[in-house]
C-alpha cells in the first residue's frame, strides 16, 4: 500500500513540475513550433491537442482586388485543414518573425507571426506570406490556443519550380 501511495505521489509531483507556471516566449514558442510541425506533417491529432475545443478561427484570403474571410469553429477548422491537406503533396511553414505580448499575470498572451508557406501541389510549388495572430491561454499548467486568425496574402504567391 505504501508503494502505491508513493508511486501516485511521485506521479502527481512530476506532472506539476513540468506544468507551466506562467507563459513566456520560450514555452509559447515550443508549443507553436509543435503545432507548425503537426501542420507540416498533416497530423490533425498532434495539432488539435494544443487547441481548446472552443477555439475560434478566422481565415482571410486577400489579394489585390478583394478579400474573403471565413469564421470557423474548431471542428470546422479541422475539417477545412483535412480537405486542404488532401490537395497538397507537401506543406512547409517557415517562421519569419514572432512578436509576443504576454499579459502581466502570465496566464494569456497574443502572438503575431509572419510565416512563409511553400505548398507543393502536383509538382508546382507556390510560396505565400501568412500573417497569423494567435491567442494563448494557460489552463491548469498547459498552454493552449484559444484564438487563431490567419491572413494569407495571395498577391505574394509565386511559383518556385
């Protein structure tokens, strides 16, 4: 019985040791990089563990003449990604810049990111600039995305065969 109690106590202490106490640029970047890698590998399960179920998503495609915005629930966003990924052979995301605004209490943050996305579709590579804003929340020591907005600048797309 003592061994069981000690084992359980060790597990509880170890999980609280690794839990984030506050948000900082390092732990936020680590989480965002994990999401980026999951997107590149088209792995929805690895990606979704970093999102709150109630996350709201706004996707804007903008070109010289107009722009269209989709507002999605997280489940709609997952379906959108899966459908989009089916059309791609590869999807490379390169972080160009990240700007962090962490609230004083360390429980929430807003991260603005500039990305370059290179998509390979049927042997044709297209490069696009994406400006993303990500709302971050610290919930019980775990870092989650609770808001995501991406603006894809279609007029910056170029084929790079």
